C-alpha cells in the first residue's frame, strides 16, 4: 500500500501541475471537466476536495507538494465503492475492459483515466448516504461588522515578537476615564505564543481576519470557509492562492495562541462593566470536513464560540458597527495600509460615540501610531488618508471632512 500511495501521489501532483500550468486562468475549463465526470453535480467528483477544487490543488502545491492524503482517500474511495464500481463498469460504455480488468489496473492509471473517474464519481454518488456525508451547512449573509474600540484590541494586534522565554507576553490595560475622580484601574491580559508554529506576532491583517470571523459567527455561521472570510475582508472576487494561504495561516496562528483576560480589579473599583474572565485560545476553532451551500470542503472552520475579544469589546459597548462595503477601500491591503485604515476607523468610531466632541485627527499622531517616519512616506500617507476619507464619505459613514497639511477635520 505504501508504494501504491507514493506512485499515486506523484501522479496526482503531475496532473495538478499540468492542469494549473495549462488552465491557471480558465475556471470554466475546470468546471466543464467536473461536469463531464460528475453529471452536472455541483458537489463535484467525490469527497476528496483536492480533486474537485482548483484552489485547493494550488494551495496544496504551494504549501508542501504533499499529496499522500489525497492518494490515500482516492484508494479508500475505490475500495469502499467496489461493489458499485463493478456494477457500473459492467455497462456498455466501459466494454473496453471487463470490470475485473478495470480494477486490476494501477491506481495511477485509474486516476488518469477519464472514463474511470466518471465511473467512480457515479459510484460515490450512489454510496454517499452510506458514507455519512451529513455535515451540511448553509452560508448566512453578513454585511455588517462589529469593529472593536476597546483598549485591549487597540494594543494586542500590534504585538511584536517580544515574548519571554515561555512564549508569553503580558500587560495591564489602564481603563480609567479621563476627567473622572476614580483612579485608573487595570485589566489583566496575557498572550502565549508558545504553541504557534507560523509566527509569534499578531498583525493588522490578523485583526481584520479576526473581526471578519466575529461578524460571520454573529450572523449565525458556526461553520465557514476561507472564501467567506475573504469576502468579509472587503473583497468581491474569489481569493487567490496566496490570499487563501494568508487567511489560513492567520487563522492557524490565532488558533494556536492562548490568551488570558480578567477584569476583576476593574469591577472591584466600581466600574459598571460586565464580568469577563477568559482563559483559552484567541480564536477557538477546529478544521473539519463538510459542505457549505452543497460544496464540499475538508477545511471547514468550526467556531467553538464567539471570538472572545469581539465579545469582550461588545459587552463593554466599546465598538462601532461598519458595513462590509466600508472595507472595500480603493487602496491595497498591505500591512501598512491596514494600519492606516485601522487607525482611521478607530478614531472615527470613537467620534461617533455619544458625548464625544473631538472631531480632529492629527496626521502627526497617525504617522507615529503607524510607524511612518520618512517624509516621502508621510506625503503618500496623507494622500491615502484623503482617498480613505472620500471612500468613507461615499459609504455615508461620515458626512464630510476637510484635510490640510496637519490634520483632518471630520463631520460625523
């Protein structure tokens, strides 16, 4: 079996590379080929997602060139559907070989044979109820996002690789209100990167993915796909190979990181915030197999609960609600640009809160917050701020603005 898996893995890799090389920009070709195999079934060939998803194939090649699991599942499908296959292969369209001759061929030859793949698709379709393909979900639309404005979220997403020897970063957050008689009090927060294999660093992109996951969960999506997350990031197209990997890496990192939050001292000081104690994963989830809108995936994201930092911010009413269209900004989604967007959304979100009168954003403060020091970079950033504010005005998130060389004045 080991040699059979190895040979088939190499065949699958070869077929995938041929397909991607010849049809990398022709989705219609791939869809037609699937229909030829599976008789117009939207679910594709069978429960080996790498065989029915061009993006998944590209992603697998990009990550590791490891097709061992695909080969094992292909062989398993052939074995589990053998009675159905024998019956189908006895049909006149397969008369070139007897059923036994078909199944005596090497797995590599079978995988490359279009006729056999069509037969296997039919066999698996017959067997599907017995194989237990019951994990089915319908994607629920989420057009609005709850964007956090609390002090933990304003700080945690800029954490650098400065963990101690145990992989942990800890800090206390001052939550006292300016102008109040009460003293500043502390909310305890720590994050442990010890189990993170991708990176011991949280970025603005991670924050955007986290907010997207929170929005999807709030809309009723206990299960979701990377494509749904990509849409919530402010995109209307399908994710590229690189973007799919970027999302998966971000989710994996946040699923590995552990956080601890406790606002006991805040409560003891008399602040009227709900109790919040959490000790667990930054993004509690697992990857499972199943269907969303009748499309199979072996990497569905199953959220165990609402992302805790999203719940923390909303419980305290320290959030602003934005439309997904607001994130469809006309500037590229680089880390630096995301930091600029995040700063503007945070500041304008605070301006929209009751009782706030400050309506000015100092460009110098924005530059410092986003780490923009070079004169040319600051000039470019000012132009980006203008573009973003125009976009926010078009989205009716702000009414108007003026921008000079030192500050932006916002009318909310």
